[in-house]
């Protein structure tokens, strides 16, 4: 229940960058559904976007089932934190997607993520 600052022990023991990525992903699923990941998790784990690297489902409003993949993948964390930074600078989702694709595409295969309309 992240909205009540209740996280599992694995989250609390993770490095700060990983915790930041999970916290961002929980609150920004709408944006991350347009941001791919490039670690191969689309093939290996069936992920569709960067948000899937951190959140499996919202079981009830405000309660999330976390995906453990983000705890061990620096690519997933890097993409999420880059997205967070660009959103904070008021970039459009389309511009963010273009920058993420440019920066991360050489890392590995992209998840099958749709492009934003805006």
C-alpha cells in the first residue's frame, strides 16, 4: 500500500534508486504504459512496457502487487528514472518516448509498447 507508505521488506532493503523507480512506477502507470523497456523482459517475462517491470497489478485501489523484476534489473530502473526526470521537466510523452528509444534501444530488444498519441 504505497499510498500509506507501506512497502514489502524487499523494497525497504533495496538501494535508493530501486525504491525511487518502484515509487515512481506505482504512481505513473498511465505514463509508463507508453515507455518500453530494453532488457529483454518483453520476451522473458511477457512485459509490455516499463511499468510492468515494477507493477504486476493493482489488486484493489491503492494496493499493488509488485513485480520482482525491477529489483534486479538496472535497465528497468534506469528507464524509469530517466522517464521520471523528463516528466519533471515537463516534456511531452511523445518526446520522452523518442529520447528513451534513442538512449536505450542499443541495450536490448524493446517491449511491445504502443506510442503515445500526444
